[in-house]
C-alpha cells in the first residue's frame, strides 16, 4: 500500500515573538517498490529518532514547553483524523479491500492486547481478580469487533500508532519554525476500530508521565484531542478502554522502566479506565482523560 496520494497535514501556530511555528505530519514518500525482492525505497528523515526516545532524552525531557508539546499533539491528532476520513472515501475502496486481507496482523493485535489482558489477571490477583467477569466481557467485545467494518468508528487504521512510530528531527527544539514528523511502520495496518489508534497512542504517551515524570506526554494527549476532535461518547469510551488494556497488558513488560510499585499503580489505573469506560461513567474521568470528551 502506498500513501503517496495522501496529503501531509500542517499545524501552524503563532509564537510570542510574532514568528510562526509549523508542524508538518506526513508519511514517507515511496519512490519505488520491487515486488520480486520485496524491497522498498522510501523517503528519509535525516538525523531523526522516534518521538518516545526524543521525549525521554535528557535535553527534551527538561526543556519541552506546554505550547510546543501541545502543538505536536494537535498536529498528530489532525493528521490521524485526516487519515481516517481519507480512508473512508470511495476512492480508497481498493485500499480498504486490501487492508481487509491483513487478518493475521489484525488477529495479532487482538492477541497481544486482549488475550494478554486476561493472562495478566493471575499475575496481579489483588488488583484484577475481582474484575475478571468484566474484563472477560471487554475481551469478548474486542473479539466481536474483528468482523466489523464499514460502520461508524470502523475502517482502515494504522494498527500500531504510538510514539515509537513517529519520527522527529533530533534538533526539533532548535528549529521550532518548521518541524517535520514522519509516520512509519505500517505492517499492522488493517480494518478495525479507529479508537484503537487513539488508545494506543494515549497509553504510550501517558506512560512517559507515569514512569518518567515527563509532563509533555500528557500535554501531547491534550493537544491531540484538539486536533482530532469529533469523538462521540462511544468512541471516546472505546479509546479509554484500549488505553487501559494497554496499561495492563504492556505496562508490566517494559523492563527497567519503573519500580514494582509504579507498575502496580499503572495496572490499577488501567483497571479503573477499563471498568469506568465499560460502565460509561463519564463523570469519573478527570485531568488528561477528560480531554477526550472536550472537543466535539
């Protein structure tokens, strides 16, 4: 699949000194693809690294401003919204048909998240044990979604949309007037619930705050929602559910990121997100999570 015809997204904001700040989000241009050798030649972003690594680097973790992080999130949110809308167009019917065939990656995504969710219960029985029935229902809901398509909130998704698959220049803080971001690693692209793209990104960004005390993670989430907008309650709750599942399934697997207490706290937060989203208790969600209901 080539996204050469999908336009980039530009987020422009005014800086205090009167200059402009542009964040340009795009997919790398595909120059050529050799089907015999499965070799692709794609556009490069020189001297770059992934957004997660950038944010935990010594310089960025202490110097990223709220305004800067918010603009990065807003640009990413606008790009994802644009991608989801683009994928729904009749002109992309052929792309959708191809992505429906990527069932192995669709099923892998389900397994590593929702089967792992259930397998983690016995690892943290004091935190998750009393909620086995609800968590089982959440897994069944996600399993039922695997066959859904062409419905509101469903369609082509990136499939592995997180801060590790966003490239940013190492010198992004020194060149604030123009920041290119590349969205990479499309092998998990398939047809599924759009909320999964949001939930995975939000979970990974929040873990920067939880484990590393990097506030920029939460600021990017808030900006993201201003850029994406248009979430109804159903999709917001589904994104929150997936974020919670991600905390439970993946939080304990990140070696060396936090203390056992921090991991347990993340699993507990993941449980609460899943349960409260399942109950559709909108009033419970505060702070960064409330931003999912703010922009309509």
